[in-house]
C-alpha cells in the first residue's frame, strides 16, 4: 500500500481461434493468479480482481486491510471466502449516474485462491469453459455443494445475506469439510457477501466514440458490427443508449434502470472524490458530448452524399 508498492504489468496474448467470448477472458484472468504466485502471494494476502472501470472505495479497501473481516477469518475452509462490492454505476460521464448497482469487483483471501491455498486439502472441482471457467453448479452454493458435501454436515443457510449456521451445530466447531479453491473466473460468479455502498463502476469512460466502438467489437461478448460507423452508437447497447440520452439530454426509457441526470442523487450512496473538482467533471462531460456530435455528423454527411447521388440520376 502506498507510493512504494511494487506494481507489475503483464500482457496476455494467445492467438488461439478456439478461445471465444468469455473463454478468452477467463484465460486472460488466469494469468493474474499465475503472476500473484510468481510474486510470492501468501495465504494471508487478499486477491482483488476487477475490470479496469470498477473499483472499491478507498475507505473500504483500507478497512479490508486493517479490520477483522468475517469472510477472510471465518470462511469455514473456503465455503464463504468472497467479498463483493455494491457499486454505483456511471455511464460515460460523472454527470450520468444511473439507478443500477453492480456487484463487482470482488476480493478473496489468499488461503482460498487456486494455486495459493493448500490444494492437498481442498477438492478439485469440475469447471466450465474447457476447465478454465467457473465451477459447475454442484461445486458451488448455487448447487448446494451437492458434489462434495457430506450429508452429515448441514450446509450453511443464507437469509438476507446473513449466515445463520456457519458452524457444525452438533460439535460447535468448524466443519471438517473443505471446499474448492477459487480461480479467477470464480471471482465473478461465486457467492459472496455484498457490502453496500462500497464501490464505483465508471462504465464506458472512453476518450472517443471510436474507442468505445472498438471495445464493443472486441470484448468478451462482442457486438459484431459495433465499429460500423453507419450504426448509430446508441443502438450498440442499452448502456450506451443511456449514456447518449444523458449527455445529449434526450429521452430515455428502460424498465430495468433509470438515468439520474447530473449524477447528484447521492442520498443513499457514496460520492466519488472527483466531485471535488467541478472543472474536471464539466470538462469530461463536454468531451464526450463533442465526441457524440462528431460520430453523428459522419452519418449526416453520408446521408447527404447519398441524397446527391440519388438526385443526380
């Protein structure tokens, strides 16, 4: 922690046409744990995996470092070792807060991470996506751990995100059952306790619409024609449409979420520190506004050219 922290940057490159969609993303994330192991990660360290646009609040991360965290201290041999954020989502601009909450990123204690924890004690689970994806349901809470759970040991009951029975009630000690270690894909899907108001999701904060189109054309679940400039950018994805509507002050209606324009409704959520710098917030909003105008002008010019060609015939 701090300015003397060692930072490692690595790159994933594998030209394998058989890696498609999220499978390639799982392979990319697997490299992270390999680097953690290479750099000497221990069972007492905390693994933190997120997309580049997701973050916990600074105060929450400090709390994870210095406080007693139940999921890290009393996880019952990796039955419940994961902490998940409850992140407010912004679309493209700090002035475009939405009503959506995202349950990422995630933290896992090193003791329960694949290649870091003791794999001689924990069962090796079946996995999806050619063995590099998340655990299959019978190895997880969603499947009631049906592939591994000894029927003499009652499963932990979850009620409103509170653990009712973490311990083996018949012996009043931790159960003797060990649960699978989590890989990088499990950080995304495995059950975890969500801590409210603990993170932010700065979605689609690109410097240009061209970069945004490239993202949607190449990421884990791509939109094949996203880089076709004749496709209105708001038609790429509902999240992009929300951003365009907010920035350009246009109507937006969606049954799943709302755009809270100007991003100032923080009555029940944390406010990013960037709001201390109004000039920067305004400059970012103007930047994406101008980028949208440039992108839309390309289609206007094309339509005008088509009209000239058609009328000259």
